[in-house]
């Protein structure tokens, strides 16, 4: 019960108020689609505001990269949103693949950031080199989602080969790179090879302690170099749904413990916090609704979401 005797609002109702109070139009539309029977057209229309004539996406769609120019990280996030509403194909996919081709490295893969970002604000951990190298961080999720949606384009051939080589040769890694590798493996057509690679990746995660298995012992757990203090990753960060390849990396007890922790992270205002380094005021304001929608989707996937 609340202090005034009224029943405590449920987690979804509290999150809904937080979204309407603080979120960008895109996250408002996404929340409405996923939880309020809203239309995919509304999400599509909101996402279109971030699209550029070159086929890519910009305008701080990913809050840590500011400015209007198209970037691979923005475009990867756009594909993630489109995948969740079932709209990754058609002429839009063709335009996106033309953009991906135009910014690819000599290996046929994507850089983390492109030089066009120079002159616009960006997170300090995302430097903008003149000749950026290929990055699994961006290429993996894009290739995985395009394969998942049965998009076929010439760009995918070399980019897929790059991802296989990068994933299968991983040794020392970090959580965001693991998530990128997983996004590739979840969508790539060769399922036996993907499952074998996922088993090896899961072993690396456990050996290198890249998942905090006991949230009550966070003070004893290391975070990778360059991460913010307390920027831990949990089982649900890898296995966002029971059908994920990464679900097999964790026992039922470890998964339940992580989901309990995720549910408990909801703040009084209804939203979930960001745990990465905040370098500008707007990035946290825009990031929290994104994290909130993701947390709600994960909790629902595991049957843990309290209804409205």
C-alpha cells in the first residue's frame, strides 16, 4: 500500500506514466505498440523522423551519438526497432543496405563510427578516427537482424564472413561485444554452426566473469576497463527471452535471481535506470525510456510482468 492508503501502482502502470512523462515520441509509440495494442504504423512514423536520404539513420537515435548524420550504430538500432514490429523488409531494407555498402570498410564490414560524425558531440569512449576499422559491435547486430528477416543483398556476403571470423576467433572480450556476437548468431541461417559458436561464447562469458551471477555481491565483481563503476551485466542482458541461445549459459537459479534483480531496479517514478557512463544531461533522459521498454519486454518474455 502507498502511504496515503491507496494501492501501489503496478509495474506496468508506473512504467506507462513514466513513458508519457519523459520519453521521446519513438519510445512512446514503441510502448504503445508493445503494451497498449498500438499500431506498428505509429512506431514506423516516429522512426522515420530519424531517417536520412542516404538510407541510414541519424539525429541521435542512439543518444550517445549526437548530430544529424547517419551512423552504423543508429542504423543498427533502427533495424532492432523494425524487427520488433515486423517491418525489416521491402524497399526500406534495400535503402538501408545501400547505405551499409557505402560506409563499409575494405573488409566489407561496418565501423563503429564513421568520420562524418566529426564536429558533432559524441560519447568520449567513441572516438572518430579518419580511417575507422571494422567492428563486430556494429556489424554483428545488423547482419543478424537482416538474416533473421530473410533480407538478401550483396552486402551481406562479405559482412557475414567477417562476423563468422570475428565471433569464432574471440578470446578476450567484453559484454557489449558479446551482445553483438549473440545478435549475429541469433539470426544467421547456419544454425548448427551458430549453436556451436554460442556454446563457446558462453564459456568465455563465464570464464571471464562477464555476467554478474549474484546481484547481492556486485561490490566483489569486476567491470571491464573503460566501463562505468557498477556497469555490470546480468543473465538477462544476454538472454532477453527464454528462447535465446544465451539462456543455456545460465542455470534456472541464476536466471531467476537476475530477473528478480531486474524487476527490483524499477524506480519510484516508474522507469528503469541507465547503468552506463553519463556524459551529457540529455543522454540519460533519452536513455532511461529506452532501457525501460527493454526491461518490460524482457520481464514479459519470462512471464514476470505485473499487468496494468
